[in-house]
C-alpha cells in the first residue's frame, strides 16, 4: 500500500470534529503502523507518492525512484480541496482542511486568532465554524448560494443549522464569495470588506487522478468504475472519493465523498480483486455533527418531494425524499435510529405508501417485511 502522506492510514472525520474540539486530542490511526505488516501482512509504504504507472509492464513508480510490480492495481487516491484562486497570492493567511497537518494548524489557529472568515457553507466549513465558535473566535461564513448546504439539505434543515450557528455567534453572508484581500482581511464579490486574521476555505474537492491519467483513463469528474470497481484498464480498480460510480438514488454517475463509501466500496472492490464477485451499490450516506445536532443524509435529497416525519421545532425529525413512488433519499436530525431503518428501506428499494410515511406512528420496520 503506497501512500503519499507520512502517516499510517487514519480516518478524516476526526479532522473537523474530535481533533478540533479538544486542544490535545491525539490523531486516531486505523491501526498501529506495525500492525499493518504484523497482523495483516500489508507492506505499508508511507511518504511514497506514485508518479508513474506503466500498464503494459504492470509497474508503478514512486517519486523517490522506486518501482513496484502489480498484477492488479487499486487506485484510491481520493480528493484534494478545491483552491480559492482569488486569495492564492494575497498576504492574508489561507488554510484548507484535508489532512492531519491541516487540522493541527487550524486547531492552533482557533486558539491564536480571533477573526476567521470561512469560505463555503458546506459540511467541512460548518464543522470548522462550530469548533472555532466554541473557542470564542469571531466567525463569518461566506456562502455563494442563498442558503447552507444547498447541495444536500432541504431548506428547513439549512435554516435550522444556520439558526444553531447564529446562536453561537456565527455570522453568514449568502449570495457572495471572496474576490480578494483587503487591507484588514478580505473583500467580497458584493464589494463589502470583512476584517479577518485567517481564511479557511471549504469549497469542495477535486478528484486526484495522477495515476489514472498515466494509464490513459478518462478522469474528468472522477475515475469511472462499474459496480465491481473495475476501470476501463484491465486489472485496474478504483474505490473511494476518486471513483465515479452509478448511484441508483441519483440515477446518474457521481463521486461519493463519504467515509462509509470509502470503507464499503473498498471492501467490495478488494473482494473482486482477489477473484470474488461482489457487486457494490450502497446508497450514499454521511453524517455531520454540529453543536447538539447530529444530521445524517442517505441517497439524494434534491429535486424530490419531501415528507417530514416528526416535529421540526423540537429538533428531532426526518425528511424523506420521494420521486414518484420511489424513496430516493432521507435525512435525519438527531434521529439516528430512524435513519438506520431508512437506509435499509432505501437499500432494499422498498416502496411504502406515502400516506404511511407521512404518519410518524408508522413503524418503518413494516416496510422491510
Ligand atoms: C475534514 C473532513 C471531515 C470529514 N468528515 C466526514 C464525515 O463526518 N462523514 C463522512 O461520511 N465523511 C467525511 N469526510 C469524507 C471522508 O473522509 C472521505 O470520503 C474519505 O476520506 C475518502 O477516502 P479515500 O480513501 O477515497 O480518499 P482520501 O481519504 O482522500 O485518501 C487518499 C489518499 O491517497 C493519497 N494519494 C493521492 N495521490 C497519491 C499518489 N499519487 N501516490 C500515493 N498516494 C496518493 C493521499 O495522500 C491520501 O492519503 C470528511 C473529510 C474531511 C476532509
């Protein structure tokens, strides 16, 4: 296993949650470095960036001049943060949140700096805002859409999240973006200046396709795979954030940027690489933790009719997304048990009657029978 980072593998959700909330929280690694070889017989090569790949000779080459032969190859190169070009050459400090170093740096900043502008009201930006606000920083989130998390959340949930942040002092500017720096911070596309010591950018990610490109695989928008994780190159597979895969809920190919996909698609694809036949098509699922809100999303919430179960005012409810008779997505706020059922209903492609779903007395277990 060749990885560019100097660390043994770790999970990223901690970078915007546990690691930011406690000043001395250690990095939780998936396994001790020695366990990879001692228990799993995996040769782990950290600090090893693959820069070339020869499909005919079946060899990958690393930046430090070594080469490794393969019979089958898994590309799991993930994504990198989209850069904010408007600030790249400005004097103000600009940070991103993707790896351990980023999290340690931002954690130090939220203790040292007081005025932070966060560009992007998506999950990463909002989790960072939550940690920084709890530390007493003055936070302004600049979001180009008219509401938070517009790509994944219905408006009722966007509004709830915004209200929770505002109650912790976070300010929002919608319908604008950062166009450059000012004498004391940043300038916005609407002409306003905001004083800031630091800008954290969370405006999405781009797939890392260096290896795929060396193999001549098309990589615009991700590396295309079938339900078995196979790319168009013989014996070459892809899984995780970088993979462009068909999603039944979305009815198109998408990249699934979630922890659960990185784990479960990889497990299925690893099986296929050693001769098993494992079709993978889990509905996308992710969670976010902000203040007292645990929000989970499965499938696709957009361009669908929404059914609300529970009371939005008491901060514990679910939203089910339907297209015709199909449930294509679900979102839960502080209702993890209901989400566990909804994920099963979506995965099994069950179609309970809309009238049943609208009643919070309806037990979702009945839909699975
Ligand atoms: C701050 C943060 C918080 C998150 N929180 C959540 C959450 O709460 N819930 C959720 O569901 N998801 C969350 N995610 C998303 C989740 O972490 C990703 O979906 C997951 O990490 C994807 O795993 P991956 O292995 O596909 O890619 P990555 O985690 O990006 O790993 C790819 C690895 O490949 C390495 N690499 C790239 N190119 C090369 C090369 N040429 N040679 C060698 N190595 C290379 C990279 O250095 C990297 O270590 C979060 C992500 C971030 C950044």
